[in-house]
C-alpha cells in the first residue's frame, strides 16, 4: 500500500486515499457501500496471453464496461488465446490480490493499457494495492506515467 502512495507522490498527482473495509473491496460492493458511481470506478485487470512464453498486460477499464479479452487485448498481445490471469498468477506477478490491484507500483516490465473511456471521467477510483485501500484521482495521470498507453476500444459496454 505504501509503495502505491509513494509512487503517486513521485508522480506529483493529487489523489484521495480511501481506507475501506476489505469485505467491500470488490467493485459492485464497494460502489454500493461507499456511494461511488460505477462509471467513476475503474478496475485493473491482469490478462495473460497463452503463448510460450506467456505474456501479461495490466488493463484499466471502467466498471460499466467489459474488457475485450478475446478481441482487442488478444490482438494487441499478438497471441491466439488470452484470458484473465488467475488470482494466483495475479498475486505472483503483482504482489496484489484481486480487488486491490492498482495500476501504480506494477512491475516495470508489465505494460499498462488504459481504455480510452476511462479518460472521459473527471476522476476515477482505482485499487490501492490492497483490498483495504482505493484511490480517487484524475485519469490524466495515465497520460503522464511511464509504461502506460491509452487504447481506443480496449473494452466494450457491459450488457
């Protein structure tokens, strides 16, 4: 958690750290319990391209959308098959549990793709590196941080 806040401090961005009950870390429960609109909540999802060797990417999408794993993500990774990384893979790769994965303080070699819809929000709430912390900030941070790329149609509207 502290490494995430330290990373944000290094980036020089304004943010609000939100201590939360870990029982409400999952997006729908968090939004309902803390009164955050789903469209202002963004999830960081680790995807694995099932090639040899396996390739990984972190993707940030709004809670009102669905990551296009089998379309946009798979094509961009250049693999025949892709899927969500398992909970174990996510922890092994990032050191973070699902429900707390953040786009900040990720391994340097892990690309970060941000769906362009995220950039339309004035602020977004993202994971803070653990299930007991969320962070609200301007999505403009993704334009300035190294290793991130804004991608058009990385996600599709949720049905």
